[in-house]
C-alpha cells in the first residue's frame, strides 16, 4: 500500500524526492501562483519558514496554473519567488491540483475535509494542508492567512518542545 509519503515529487530544479524526506517535520503544503491576488501570502509563508524552520517545520510550495495565474517556466517562478518574496522554502514543479490529471499528491490531499467538513476540489490558489509528523492532515482554504492562529497553533503543538 502506497502512502502519501511515497508519492514521487519533482522539485522546481528537476530533482526527484517525496514527502518521506520530510516525515519527521511539520509540513505546510500550499498551491501557489505568482500572478494571484493572494500572492502576498508568500510573505507570511516565508515568515513561518523563518520562525519555525529550525525547529522541524517546512513550507512546501507547489506552483499550479490550474487557475491560470502562474508563470510558464519553473525558472521564472523560482526567480519571482526569490526576488519578490525572499522565498527560502522548498518549491516544486508545477502541478495540477484538481481534475483527472491532478497530481497524485493532490488526489490524496483533497480527500481531507476542511474545518466545515467539506473535502473535494482545491477552490483557489494558496489552499493549505498541514501534515503533522504523525501523518494527520489538516486543511485550510485559500483565504485563511498562513499566520492564522489556527495554523500557528497547530504548527506549535506539533513541533518538539
């Protein structure tokens, strides 16, 4: 039986990896888009990375053009994220988050319900999934800011003391 940790992932630089590399960490997975009105969330995502990164936390950014707001090339996405927002967290190859051709990671993640009990499609860019070291997945919709008290509390509770 394949687990979410076994799903192959491709970094923005073309290397192959998986979530197994992050199994002992608290991970915040987010589908990002450079030309989205929610792109300023990059700043708060990077703040979380800087605040908790050395304690066993990481943000993982998955660019997606599913909503037609992402740049066309990985090099352009990487440059935009670095120069505009100072992103240091790992970024991945562009993925589809919905539909028949959704990336296997997102096929798994979207089975997780949000706080209102609703699972299913990613509604927009910057939808967030927090995975704890125990493998629990928590879902937060796009307009929930990365520094929302629910997200911060979940991260802090899941990190080693």
